[in-house]
């Protein structure tokens, strides 16, 4: 992620108030020669790529800072390691780079035996190496040092009493800038008082490495909110500020735009004097929103973006180029694979009306309300925007009042966000994840509304909104009885984005005809003409093996329907207590079916209704519930099927089930793989029982 960092940095070390957007730090974790293989020099091909990146930064008026992280395994007292470190940085210097960073963050404080004998402390070892490298490079104008204790929470016992920081401040050469993240790794606020303390200990103003919008620590979160919690008065206590943005290029428009406002509004126009109260978060966000809307309305031109900007395969980041002044490019650099994917999606648009599962429509301009909703849902790491706050409040209220209301509103608005290609590539995975999580929550609340008893079904954990991993999606997840089962809420987006809208809701009697038609189609596709003797249209849905007809008749409250704009496309049926269900089947369902389908010599398949299900007590003791999942093969969105199954598991657990099982044919490898990924394990095979199916189960 550091390879994407855009920074505000002082133009001159001795004039900390002269600020400009002029620095790009290269330190991507996926460049193995940045950290893991730091001793190895770059190959000729890699040199050419890195040279192109340095030249591109220089052409845009940017200072290119090359970062290296040798701290994981360097032997500070080893002359060999020191020689290799110099060789590596000399190679980069010969490529035209004149600014460097030594990063000793996120490493163990312990030293090997030889280092313990050579240095009085860990800080002493780091300072000795940093000072020697600084002199070796000829006292470069920009040289950064990231300490191991880089925020207040990592200092022992405190900032002012940290022996480590005191040594850094006393022994590190004054021309070297020290990186600091604030009170935390991801600081909600930065105060002049706390930075003044750090400045006193380090004997120089710190350089802030701001992780406010960094999202590389949680794959389910992205931060579109404004730059805030940093009053303009901080600049008197800083040598510079480096912004570590989202991994996704397009997600950084508002963070960078508002950071620019923070810089520019800190002084009165035309006077050159600083007005510390000038920066308004709301005003900056409003301006950024308007700018982003214009940006999103521009047509995609992947072949004309930013001229012939070089691509640097050293890092997988799409935004390895740097930004100059206050301009933000219209679109990210696309890899060839991404361009090909877009072309394939584009070619599929014309089939939207004829395909049942169409891909997303063309680029539709986002409305102001949609942009505000998007930003509010993915705001900042320590707080949600108003739409997300309202959504959580609504869901909490709905779980207590679900019997008298319908669940629509924001959920439907969120489902429609991903139709727009403007946010397709970078934000689609996050919207897809939230959409599927809300799909489960919506289905569960609707299911509660169909029940007579709703007491004590939800046991949400009271905590601050940002405590749970996953951001807003994680908090919605934790409102559900199955919220701790993270494997059920993993929603990787489909290979090709889709605009199809789905809904999961409780079964209604009018759905029976469509569900029977669906399972009949599935059976015919699988069996062909083998069952031609079965002429009754209801037989496949009624038969005991499938459990669909019996479940819909005897326990419809545990049946969920999946539908899209074209109608029913899937279902999940459950049985809370298989023992009692079997007794009811024997008493009412099977006699009715034997009358409906009398045995005939040429219809051996009809004997399904004369067979009795027999599951061992050892199975039903741990897994008292049963389920069945059916979906049309055109439903290629695996996450939707996952959401459908999760909604049913949530309903079963809410009513006290401790485990659930299902039967799968041994030849159905895809279904076996799907269920295994959701935590199901093989319990019984055909040889252990009269039937051929494999029984998979999972605890709830």
C-alpha cells in the first residue's frame, strides 16, 4: 500500500511552513526486494521499470522517495549486511533517486547475540546504521526514518519516558526526519499538544504518516470520507504529512480532494497569512462530492489515460504513478487483463435484454443522493457517515418491530449502487459484500415478521461501531445470530460484475407453483428422458427425497425464496426438528401422497413415497435440523446462494437449532465444494446407510 502513498511534504527541511503536494514514497509490500529480499539488487528489467517510475515522478515535479525495510532480519553489527544495504541503495541512487527512507516499523525489538554485544540498545543499533547510510548517500535532502515505536500506543512506558525514542532523538542526525502516526497506528485525531510532546522527545518536528484512509488491514473496508481530525494548527509542529490512502485508486478522490482543501484553506487567500480556523470538514466534503460527481460522469477512455505513462510490474498497484499539483486523473491505469475484462463485459451489455442473468448496464451518471449514500456507507475507520448510522439504527429497530413493517428503503438503494460502472472496478467488491450481508439481514427480519414469537432471537453485542472487523458490513453481520460465523459472510465478487438485483424473502403459498416448476426443470436437465414415465407435474416437488413438498406443507416458516427481476430463481427449505417432522410426515403427508400417486408396475420411482427416511440417532443428536438448497443453473452468483443459505441457517439458529445437515449426491462435486467452504463436514456416506447420498453437517 505504501507504493500508492501521496504526500504533503515541506519543500525545504529548514522551512516547515512551506508546504506543497510534491512527494511520492515507494514502499510496496508486494515488491519482495523492498522487505523480504531487501539484500538482493534489482535485475536489469526491474531497473528499467524503476527508472521509468523515478523519471515519471520527476517530470511531474515530484520528489520520489525510495523506501527500504531491512529490519526483519538485518544484523546491525554485520559489516556484510551493511555493505549489502549500501549496495542496494547505491543502485537505486544511480537510477536517479535522491530521496530515501529506512523503515523499521512492525518488527521485533529483540537483537541477536552479536548485536547485543555491539550496541547498548535496539535504538542505538538502528541509529548507528541510519546515520552511516545517511552519510554514505551524501546527506540527501530528504531522508526518512521510521522508528519501531512509531505511535504513542507502541511506546514503553510512554512517549516522554520511552528510552527508545529518547535515544532516537539524541543520536539520530538532525538532517533525518522521523516518521510518526500519532496516538495510534490509525489515529482518529491529532492534537498539537501530543505532537509538541513528540517533538520535544525527538528533538525535531515529526513527519506524520497518516493512516486515516489506509484500508490494507481489512479487506471488507474502504474509506471514502473526508480528511478530518487534523486541525491546520498542526503544521507548526510537523516537518511534513504523508497520506497513506486506500488500496483502490478510485476510492481516493474525496480523501485527496479534502486533504488539498485542508492545505489551501489553512491560510487566507491573497494575504499569505494562516487562518487556523479556515478548514471546514463539511465545506470541504461538499466541494469534493461535487468534483467526484463530475469525475464519475466522464466517459471511460482506458486507451487515452495520461498519455503513455509507464507501468511498473514491481508492484501490483494500479496507481504507481504520482499526482502533481491538485489534479486527479480521470481514471486509474488499467492492466491489460482489466482492459480485456472490461471489453468482455462491454460486449455482453447488448445481451442484457435477452440474457436472464445480464451484466451491468452502461455508465449511468450517479445522482448526488447516490454519491452521498456511497460516501456515508464507507466513511472513516472510527465513524460511520449518516446513511450508515441510520441503517444500523433502522435494522436495530426493525428487529423489534418487524411484524408491522416491510424492509425496503436504504437496502434497495444500496443494491442499486453497483449498477453504475463509475464505481465498478474499485468499489464493486465492497458494495457487493455489503449488499449480500444486507440481503441476509433483510431476509431474517422479514422471516421474523412472519413468526408469532420474536422474543430473545437476536443477541447483538453492544460495542462501539468501529470495534468489529468488517466495518458496516461487520456490524450488520453481528446483529444476526450467525454473526460470528465469518465463513458465511465472505462474499467475493463475481468474475464479471452483474447488475441483477436479488431479494430473499419468506415463502408464500403463491410461490409453490414456481418452485415446483423450478425443481422439475432441474430434474429434467439432470435426468434427461430417463424419467419419462413420470408424467405428473407435481411429482418431483412432492417426492420424499427432495423434501420440498413436505417442507412447504408442514413447516413453511423455514422456507425462503430467492427471486430476481424475472421471478423465482432459487429456494432454501429447512426442517427445524427432523424427528418430529418425520412423525408428521408419516401421519399426514405420506398417506396423502400415496393416494395422489398410487404405485404402478412401470413407475418404480413412485415408490419414493412408500419409503421411510431413517437417520441414526447419533446424527440427529448433534444435527437435529435439515436443509435443502435449490437454484437455477443460470444463477452464477455464488455469493447470492451463500446469502440464501446463511439466511436459513440464521433462522434455524434463532429458534434453537444447534446443528444442521443436508444430503448431497457423491457425483455433485460443485455442491460438495460449496457446502464445505461454508463449514459443512462429511458425517455419513452411502455405505453406512440405505441411501446413496453423502450427509454433510455443521454446528450452529
